[in-house]
C-alpha cells in the first residue's frame, strides 16, 4: 500500500513539474540600425550601447552598420564578448573604404539581475588595438 501511495505522489509531482512552463520571451530587436564608424586614426577606440531596462529572461538583439572610414579595405578578424551570455555576428567579407558592413549582437538576460556591463572586442585589419563596444543595461526581476 505504501508503495502505491508513494508511486502516485511521485507521479503527481512529475506531471506538475513537466506541466509548468517557463516564461519565454521573443528576441527583441531594439531601435534603428545605428552606424558605428571605424577609423584607424581614432585615439579612443570604444563606444557604449545602453540597452536600458530589460526583463529577466529577455534576449535583446542590437544591429549595427560598421562604417569603414579609412582608405583601406576593412576586414574583421575576430569579435568576442567577455561573457557567454552575449553572442556576436558580423560580416566575413571585406568592407570597402566608405562602405558599411553588418554587425550585431544578442544579450541573453536569463540568470542575471541588476546592472550589467559587458564588453565586445572587435579586432580588425585597421588597427592592432581592438575596438571595444561596451554594452550596459539594467535587468529587472520578473517577481
């Protein structure tokens, strides 16, 4: 008898756990597509993107155009974020002088709360020093 009751209780717990659905948020693409100008003569090689207030669990996608302000073709050698919560995508083709190329990142706020500061390092053929994109935002709890 104890075995049957234990089995029924276990089965009910299992069904209730499987039936509970986690909140899912669609990926939000924020605002217009700004242009980030890359110029080898810039003494400051960084820019900041403020994502504002984000609900915990949201995935925010930000898209840019990278503008080549030099007189040489620009090739992105690598782009890396300092956190696994931020994924980066960029054009693999050379960007001709005066033209734009695609660049984007996604920030997944799952598991984060409070002020966030992430960095994306972009290494290019224009400079030995990386361009740094600083991403900030405030992740608010769903509770």
